[in-house]
C-alpha cells in the first residue's frame, strides 16, 4: 500500500491538523469568552468547549486520531470525491458538535436539556463552524498535494440507495466503494429516496433513543443525580409534560438532522459486506467519542459527583 495513503500517515496528518485548528480557534474563542459578563457565560465556564490546558490538548490530539480512524474507510469519498469538503465539514461540525451526546453548548442535546443561553449556543456553533471548515480545507488540500486525488474531480452522481445489494452488483472501484444501483433506480426521484431513508433513520433513532434512554435513566440513579450533581444545575426540569414533549419532538428533529448529514456515506457502507460496522463506527466516532474527550476539569466534576451518588 502506498505509504502516503496508509492508515498511520492519514491518522497522523489528520490529528496534527485537528489539534492545530482547535488551538487556533480556541485562543480566539477564550479571548471572546472572557470579555462576556460572568452571568452570560455560565455554561461556557462549566463545559469549557475550548480548553488549552496540556491534558485537554492531549485529549484533543487523541480525539483527532480516533476521528481519523473512523473516517479512513471513507477516504476516497472524502479526498477524491467532488463533495469531499462539504461531507467532511458536515460530518465534523454537524455530527460531532451539533449531534454530540453530551448536552454541552452548541449541541442539540444542550438546546433540549439545558438552560444554556442562546448567545452561548451561538458562539460555540460559530466557533465550531470556523474550526471545522478551516480544518477541512487545509487537510483535504494537504492530501491532494500528496497525490491522493483531486478534490475537485470525482463522482457527481447523486447518492442513491443500493436496495437488494448483492456481491455480484458491486462494481470496480477501490475497496468496493462503487456499486451498481438497483434496476430503475436511475429514473427514481432522488427526493423520494432521500425522504424514505430519512423517515426510516429517524424512526429507528427515536425508538432506540427512548428505549435505551429510559433504561439508562432507571438504572443509573438519574433522579438523585439531578438533585445533587453540580453538572445538572443548568438542566431544565425533566418531569413536566412540556419537557417530555420537547425531548420527543427534539429527538425527531435530531434524528432527521443526523440522517441528512450521514446520507452522503450511504453508498459506501451499503456496498460493503460489513457495512453496518462502518455506520456504527461513524455514529460511535462522531457522536460518542467527542463526548468522552471533554475537558478534564468538567470530566472530573462529573466523576466526583457520580462517585458520591453511587456510594
């Protein structure tokens, strides 16, 4: 395998570019954050979306490496595809920030569950957009200069579902990433395919979210945690009917949003024999990993309070 396209080389370049732009945007963000009145930055001070402490920078470097490994199976789509810049930016900004599992400023979960102000959400969303669009531009140009395809040239055909996929239908392409569409798919309206896919993705997302969320709520002592943990002081009351409805409809919107962001990866994971693992990796890497690599100060506050609750 070409050394430039090796997993190690890709991961190293990705992680390096990731931490550089995290630091660059973090410096600007923290200067702006400190200008805000203390009452207007409560959530920012607690969750610390940008933290330039040494421990957290190491965590962010590791996060960049993990994200690289998750996205590497989609290398040709991102680096050689015509829409690589948009897809990479949407995956990082849309899923790892807005779709993050942690209810931090700038995330959909944070908008639903916490009383974080609009200004705090807005600042983190804008900072994240600047960070990830700059990162995507530089990283893809870097890969291009190393001879790994031209991001301006690639398949311009719309993403179409590969219903009834069989091994014999997989056509050419490196790593089996290109596959034939089902008979008549070329004449089908892309909007109809997209609508059906989004509905199915959203339905499954909402069902699993409610089942797993309800079980986790019952077994993890959330009721006592909500009453005692400092981390939950910013949360809205969860027992009201209005909050239940907000969570329900909020997850419908979140599921549809995630479906649209991940639709660009559809043909790649559907054309692979173990494509479900690729989709699982995307969801785990882009939604869960960023929540695990929270600034260590906030993570320490969580773990201290959790130990207290479950003693």
